[in-house]
C-alpha cells in the first residue's frame, strides 16, 4: 500500500470541486492508500475553508473530522526549511517525512519544482492516480 501526504490544496479542491483530488482522498477512504496528515495541514485546511470559501465552523469541523476518520495523524518532530518562497509548504514536507510518505500529492508549484523530498516523489493528483492505477 502506498503511503501519501496530500497538500492542503488537495483537500480544498476535493471538498469544493471534486475531480482528481477527490479521487485521491477516495483511495484513502477506501483503504487503498495510507494518507498522512498533521495538525498543521488540518489547521491550514480549516483556515482556507473559513477565509477563502466562507465555510461555517460547523461545516469545517465535520469535514476535518471525516478526514481524520481515514487519514493517519502524524506529529512531525523535525522542522524543515527547504521552501523559502512559501514557508508554509515546509509543513507538507514535515508531514511527509514523519509519515514516511512515498508520494506528496500537490498542485503547488513550489513543491512540484522540488520533484522529490527524501523518499517522496512530488506529483500532481492526476499523476498519482495513474501511478496508483498501474499498481492495481
């Protein structure tokens, strides 16, 4: 089973628009991949849903609880300072490192340009879905 860390933008896109990001989360819901999430990612998701999309606190709580039902909560112990252009992207890398992720799924250009972080390949949702389908 592949181990994955999804960037905050994957959760936001899945919850608001569906498409490939939602299919990535569906794989985790179905137990076909292991999805790591940290408090920092969960808090970032809540902030975006609240301030950019106007979600209510109740809706945010329900969404983050549901994600918590199928994602493995990890607690990063090491601080990463690799992405200078957007330091919040480093929280994704920290989660991937602690979660021993093989893939980081993102649409973020700062992360995508890294290509790889430690043992994790950094890919777009559609690329990850193709990789996962080839493993089946």
